[in-house]
C-alpha cells in the first residue's frame, strides 16, 4: 500500500467515526474549509495518469538537498554548539545561582527551547523554503522572516569580530613566551605570573593582570571612555577579521553542498579539543574547587526573575532559534525526514556541551585561583568576553607543561565554534537575498553578503568596539529575538491554527505529535515568552560597560536598531492589508492573514496536491473541539 493509499484509508475510517459521533452527514462540502478555500472533491478532482504524474515530478527538483541524512544533524550541531557554550554559558550560570541555574535553564529548554527548535525545523522542512517565504501561511506576517534575518546579521556581525580576536590570540600562541604572560615596562600597577605569589589575597580583585592589560591595551587598544570616540580599526585585527569572513565564505560559497561537507569538521572537531582540555583541567591543582564553585547551587536565586530571564536569553542564544538558520537548514531536508529525532539529539547535546565547557573553564580557573593564592575563585573570574580573552588565557599561561599547545588548542576550538555558528547565521541572511535575486550566481551572492558583513564588522574591532558589541547584542539580538519568537508562535498557532499545523505535520511525518508539543506551542511557550518580554520592559535599565554608562546617543542608536529590526513586521502587515482591500476593513485584515493559495504548503507540486487532498478530508476534524486536539 502506497503512502497516499495509507493516508486515504486512515482518513476515510476517521471520517466514518466523526460522522457517527457528530452527525455530520449533512455537511455542505461546497462551503469553504478552515483554510478559507473551497474543499477539493475526489469525485470531481481531475485525476492524472501515471505518465502525467511522472512528467510533473520530473519538472520539479528541489534547488538542492543535503548530501546525506547526517549532514543536517551535523550542521545543526555546528550551529547550536558555538561560542555561547564556551564563554557565555559558564559565566551566566555562575552569575545566576551556579548549579541552581541548571533548574531554570533545563526547564526553559524543555518548555521553550525544544518546542521552538522543533517548530522551526518542521516549518522549513514542510515548505522547503527560506525563512521569508515560509510565511505564506499568513502573508501579512512575512516580515517575520526579514526580522529574523536582521537579528541573524546583527549577531553574526559581532560574532565575526570575536572570531577575529580568537584568530589573533591563536597566532600569538605560537610565540616562545605567551605575550599576555608578562608585563610591559610602560604598564603601571601591572602584575604578571612571577609576581602573584607576593600579592595579598585582598588585593587580587583590584589589581590588573598582564593578561587583562594585554587584551585592553595591545589587542583592543581600548580608550578609557566611549566619549573619546570609537577610533579606527587596527590593521592586525582587520586582517584577522578578513580571514574570519573568508572562512565563512568558504563554508557557504557552494551553498548546502559545501556547508554539508564542512559540517562534519565544524561539529566534531571541537569535541576532540574539548575532551583534551577537560582531561587536562581535572588533573590540575585546585580544579576540583573550581568545578565545585561552578556547580554549587545558590537556591535563593531560583526566586529571582532575572535568573529566569537569563535562562531564556541563554537558551535562545545557544540554540540559535528565532534567527532563521534552523528554518534555512531544514528546508534542504527530504520531505519525510524525521526532523523531530534530530531536534532531540541537538538540544540535548547542546546542554551537555554547555555543562562540559563549564566544568572545563572553571576547573582551569580553579587552578588559576590556586596559583594566585586565593580560595575565592570569584576574584579571578571575568564576565562576558573577558572570560574567553582575559581569565582563560591568564590561566593557560600558568600551565607548567606546554602552555602554548593548550592555548593553540583552545583558540582553534573557539575559532571553529565561531565559524559554524557564523556560517549558519550568515546563511539565513543569504537566503533572503537569494529569494530576491534567484538568477545571480550563488558564489557571487555569498561574496557580496560576506563583503558587506566584513565592512559592518569593522566597527567592533575599533578601540570602542566592545561598547557596540554590548549594544547590538542587546537591542539587535536578544530584544529582537524575543519579539520575533512571540509573534512566530502567535502567527502559527493562534492565526494559522494549531490543528491546521498538526495536520500538516501528520501528513509530512505520518504520525500525530504528542500532547506535550501541543500544550507547549498553544499555551506554555507563548505565555512564558510574553511574561519575559513584559519583565524585560518593566525592569529595563540602561546598559553599562565595565560599570560605565553609555552616552545618550548610544542608547538612541540601540533603540533605532531595535525599531529597524521589527519594522519589516509592521510594514508587511500594513502592505498586505492595503493591497487586499475589501468592502470592509475587517474583511481586508482577514484576507491578509489567510494562507496564500498555491504558495503555502509543500513546494513539490505532486506532494502539494496530495497534501491539499489530505487537509480537505481532515476538515471534519475541526469540528471535534479542543479536547480532541490534545487527546486524540
């Protein structure tokens, strides 16, 4: 029995049951179905013979597919397991309750992260389209795709700057003496490796190490205040930034063909290095104290809303949901691929990697505290970017056995992690331009996108660039992602309809999704997201960098970036309502939010026709109510 015959057999048996229970024998099939379209009638629907069907199928071919089933999984791992797992998660966990942070983080992962990841994976695979064209289900919300791409570009623009810093440190690690391990004569109040043993414990948190001064004065050439301007990029960081974008271009220039092949290395190599670093970390003196410091829970933190907000932002940042790459990657899947299994693997592996990275980082920081004669590990920890480029290099320089080797391994791992995430985010941006310029050569289009990204990223490697990283990360990344996430859920499950989406997924995968996914999508996930957005707005405080306030114009730039990020959503809603003018405003709005005929659904014409027949027969299911939706 073919797939279509199995579907039809199941549909007819279901309809017999529904007719018996709900007495729908007199249902008028000439009326529009729940999609707003006149239902198809098998009796009158034109039938294609096998020769016509084969001819139609041969004229359609997906632009490209993954070379193998594992390529999608590897690409998702390379996307989600990135820089955020190594330098953002450990400090976020430490700052928000230590081991206790795992409770809100895993809770958020189960109730928000996994549902979002699966949703975007299903959406891309079902439509075989980019993050903009997926929204034919509700044309007025097409702007969501452009807002996703905007957020992705904001993140990848400063990700590439972090890759440039990583590359600079990688090259510096080949010197006979690590350059951040000793003080320069012109640095006042500098303490290097040889001096720490003579420093009292109460002074450790107030002094500046050679690693910190190296990062600020030599690498960044940072100004004392943003009021002094942002300066111009240094030539050495500009070269590193250029090479970073060359690597992103190398992954993307042949589209999914080159991405799929690179994904194996980008996904697997970091684990080899991470394992080596973990083994080395746990064998160091003081490592156990550092790991215990990381995992020891502070239970009172669970009652703080800031901890739950940190869990959601870390989850979004780590999994790369609401930025478009998951939709983009899954659009290259075979239509019947079990994307739900891949989602469970990736999200679980992402959390496991974060924990391993945290133990590795804090194990080495525990050794740093031991070397500095302090039991308070908090005194040697730097937050954010400082963790990766100050605290960790400082700890590596104190290794007695081949510090250069472990420094090289660490920064290679960081660079590979950054490349995987950056390529995925840049690919989401590239897909938008490909939709508008389908006849342009792919490598040339990728070249244009990466060149533009390189020019924009130059601002982050200026002496004042770290200020802008914080600004764009908050307003263009986190804030935009939360708003897009709420609207994404509302569009699919409150406008298009949960039952409609479940029918689409059932047609694609051959089975109905469990009540867990339905409850999360319809109620739990959107409610949690809305609460977080309200909390973010209610407790908003101006950003600070190193305890210093941004100038007023900088906050203006931040709000402008946020407005720019969500403006496509507003513009498309207005544009669709105006172009679909009806006799009344209500009718115009209703039409603007209805699925686009012949554009929404599977891209393959043959599968699209089978899907239309499937959902038409499923129209009776809409009468069975909310209880059946969850417990069928």
